[in-house]
C-alpha cells in the first residue's frame, strides 16, 4: 500500500469528515424512528408497515454488503464503488418528493408504497457504498487515532443535528396542506445526503493493497467466508452480540407511537425526540470514541448492550410515572431517545472499529461485509415486532425487547481471546 502525502491525508480526512457529519444531520430530518413512523401512520399504514421501516433500514443496509465486499476486495482503488451506488440511492430518495406531492392526498396507499420503495432503494444504495467508504476511511485515518476521529466526527454531526431537530419541530408545526411539511423534511435530507457524497467524490484516494484478483470467484470466496466464521472466534462473538442487540432494538419504531397513543404526547414532539437522540449521539461520540482508544472497542460494545436495556425499562415505567406527574413521564420518554442515541452512536466506534482491528489488512472489506450481511439475518425483527404488537400489547412487546437486551449484555461480557492471524483469500 502506498503512503499518501500528508497534505492528501489532511484533505481526505476533512472531506470524509464532511460526508460523515452531513449524513448525521440529514438523518435528523428523515427521522427513521420518529418522522417516518408518523408519516406511515398519516398515510394509513398498519403496525406491520411501521415495523417494515426498521426491516428496510437494517436489512436493506446489511444484506447487500457481502456482494459489495466481494466487489471491493483486492482493489487498490475503490472510490468508484462508493460513488455509483451512493448517488443512485440518493436520486431514488429524492424521487419520493414528487411521489408524495402527487399521490399523498389522492392515493395514500400508493404514496405509502412509494415511500417504502424509495427508502429501500436509498438504503440499498447506501449499503453498497458503505464497504468501500470504510475502506477509504481505513486507508486515510491511522488506526491509533481512528476511534477519536470517528468520535469527533460523530460528535460534530450530532451537535449540528440537535439544531436540525429544532428545525424539524418548527417545520412540523406549520399550518400547511397535508404532507407538505413532511415533503419539505425529505427534500432537505435528500439534498444534504447528496452534498455529503459529493465531498467524498473530491478526495484523493491513496492506493491500497492489490491482491492481483479484484473479484475472487464465489467457489473460492464462499468457503473462505465460512472459514472466517468457523476459525475466528472473536468475529463469531461479534456477530452474535450484534444479533442480540438488534433484537433488543426491534421495538424502537414504536416508542414514539406509544408516547402518542398512551401518554398523549403531541406528534410535533418528534422534533424534540430527534434532538434528544442526537444529543445522545453527541455524548456517545465524545465519550465512547475515547473509551475505544483507551479501553478497547469491546468495552464500547458492552456499553451499547447495557444501553439497549435502558429504553424498554423507561417506556414500561412511563405510564406509572404519568400518574405521579405528566412532566416526569415525558422526561422518561425523552430519556428513552437519549439512551437510544447513545447506543446507536457507539456502533461505528464499537462494532465497526472492532472489525477493522481484528481483520487482516487485506481483508478489511471482507470482514466488514460478512459481518454486516450476517447482521442482516435478523432484519425481519421489526416486522415481527409489529405482528407481536398487533397480537398482544405495547407492554408485552417491550418486555420481549428487554429480555433480548439482557441476553445481549451477558453475551457482550464473554469476549473470546484473540486468534492467530488468518491468510487472506487467494493467499
């Protein structure tokens, strides 16, 4: 691998940081766990449709990454593999704006289908670009400072996204025709996503390791993937913990609906919940980034697992607190989104950074893609959560979620010892 010039390192770190930060801000306007669930409800969607948002977000982002990883592995330059799917996904997302304006009032069910399809296309495009983007980042940011860098970028994006949450509340409160406010939020997010990707397009990519075979055949690639799962115990441990933490988060899309239905919270409060969740991301970026560099990524993973237990506990006690004081109950719901922001904010500095540390340099993209694709095996969990809610109650769903969180924490405390270095595919 060739060493980039110091000025290119600075330039690339700034441009990649812009993409990272702008993405966080854009997601505040989308609100996958706040704005989109309420939009689905406005279009007449059921609990299963609400749950499908989580499945799209996780499955659409995770499952395609093995294909992307095979396409990226062994390439000395990967920027093209980042930009093409990223721009395609952003274009699909922006097509939702005219779809909602044309269909929202006349054919809400068609508008709902357009929403889900557009969101799926955006998520798949982002997934296909992510493996290459992580490879770009790993070639640009030294390993010894990667945790602090990711934490700083996350904190910066979170700080700006807090202001975005306030803008969301202001926009949603405007007295305008049906869906106009939500369309404006989607338009702002789409433009920001595109700006961030353009920043990545401007980097000067350093040359990476060239294995001599850009795309190994599946007959060689698939057995190698199986050997990673069987032979690298820390990789297998990480996948199991990710499965359990994902199951403990399967009810996240229903927290805002629970607050509206059971606690009488106004829908405009979604902006506050976004800001609070982003504030959690900010604190996570500051604290967990340094924790990763000082105590290791596995410690961050344990913190994430513990935080997944906090949200369902707070939601379950909120109705009891409502009998005491309405503001206390509201504070509990606010804390739910803060805890969720803390947990979500630790994903990159915890799970992804852990993968980059245990993977051989020539196999970083393979490890990341395989882990993310395996993580996609539990993407039906939010839909199952919607079915469970239809059949039972909010309380039963959140008790199941809490049980998954406890199991995730127990598993997170049982990290196996390191294994000897593996030979790369084709080696």
